[in-house]
């Protein structure tokens, strides 16, 4: 009897041992939700990020990228990552401004309107955003700016007054506010539904990048692109903290390293795509227009109003971000 018990215990011990080593070798699978088409430069960069991790971990961490809002719609991705329905996701910060103003800083017209300024603004936002995401049970892996935002229309624009009454597609609180300030009618439509909204006449103008102009074939319904270079909103790749913490240390280091590389690679791609997509819009019959002095001045005024409003809402944190950004 005694003997038998020992034998059983030994078997149990062996089993535990094999399970433990099995656990250490087990493959981890993550879902990464994103909202832009698979051929968009952000999505291609994400896929490369996932491939790099797959390779560096010898297949131990497999990340499936679900592009084009296939898993969650753009505004749902942040909550899905927070709740662990997706271990990771790509969000556009500016979508979450109503939750916390600092997320919207890079969606303010003419605050940071070049790649260099966007990088500087990111530096000012980053410590606050990392802290906020940590409080929400998430981590920031990397962020990449979209190309500068311009105005797409059917008819020529001489000044902001020409935007009065037109149906304006917005993707964020700030892009809706612009419409209100110029007297247009804002309709919120995320990129995944933009082509359809234009085709069905739900909207007839928008403010976005050349990249999204090409992704959504805006030249099929719209004729003009006013190259305002108004702001460069950032996409960020975020991770559920519990999912990240559950990885072993070497795998965590691999993820962070791949993220740092993705940030550099994605930023270079954004710059390249900015030039390429404006060329593509032109090749497809769109007029790429340098805005008139009047249109520029009108939109600058909109930007000034929005910065003032934002600073009122964002309080001391907002002031700290703008001060850090404005430091020479
Ligand atoms: N494209 C995205 C966000 C900013 C951009 O350039 C969009 O239009 O939804």
C-alpha cells in the first residue's frame, strides 16, 4: 500500500514537472485589433512588428493582426484592450479626447504641424499618456504619426466660408469641432466606413491625410485636396498590462525592442507615404492645391479657438503639455 502511494506520488511529480516545462515552452497567442486597411502603412508596420516578434521568439509569441476594424470598430479598441478581449490594439489618440483631453493634443489644428513638431509634442504627451494608460491597466508600446491633415472637397475653396452647410466627415471630437466652427455639418464616420459614406452622399468633404485619401479612394467622389498641413494625429499601439506581465522577461524585452523599431520604421514610412499618396491622388485626377492665404488664415483662427477651448478643458495637465512642447 505504502509502495503504491509512493508510485502514484512519483507519477504526479513527473506530471507536474512536464506541465511546468510545457508551460514555459507554450506558445502564447495574442489578438491585435486595428482599424485601418491591411495595405495602410500603419497596418503594414504592425504586421512587420508581429512578424519580428514571431521570429525573435522563435514562434513563442504569435500576434494576429486584425486590420480594418475586423475585430473591433475603431472607437471600441481601447476598451477591448483594457478588458482583455484583445491583448493589444492600435488606436488613434485623438478619438479619446472626450475621455481625457491630453489624448486630443495631437488633434489640435496648427499646434504641431510638421513631423519634427509632432515628435516634440509626442515627447510632451508621452509621460502623461503612459501614466494614464497604466492606471487603466494598459501599456504604450509605440506611436506613429499620420501624415499631415488637409481638406478634401467636391468644389473649390477660397475661404472657410465655402465650407458652410456642407456635410463634413469627422473622425474625432476635434474634427467635429472644426466643422462646427466653420459652419459645416459634422458626421462622425471612421475610416473603415468612409468610402461608403461618400458613395452614398452621407458626407461630401473631410479632413484627413493623403494616406487615407488613397486608402478610401477619395478621388472617386471628391475633386480637391487642400494641403493644409494642419496637424499630424498619432496612432498608438497599446497592450493589456496583465497580458504583457504574463510573458516571461526575455519575451517582454523582445516585444519592447520590436516596438521601438516599429516606431522608427513607421515614422519613416509615414513621411514616405505622405509624398507618395499626394502623387497618387493627383494621378487619379484630384487637384492638389496650396490653400489661399485667406483659407489658411481662416483655418488658423479655427485652430486658435480650439487651442483656447482645449486649454480651458485640459487644465494644469494641458498647460504642462503645451509648455513642454513650446520649450525651445
Ligand atoms: N486618417 C485617419 C485618421 C487620420 C488620418 O490621416 C482617418 O481619416 O480616419
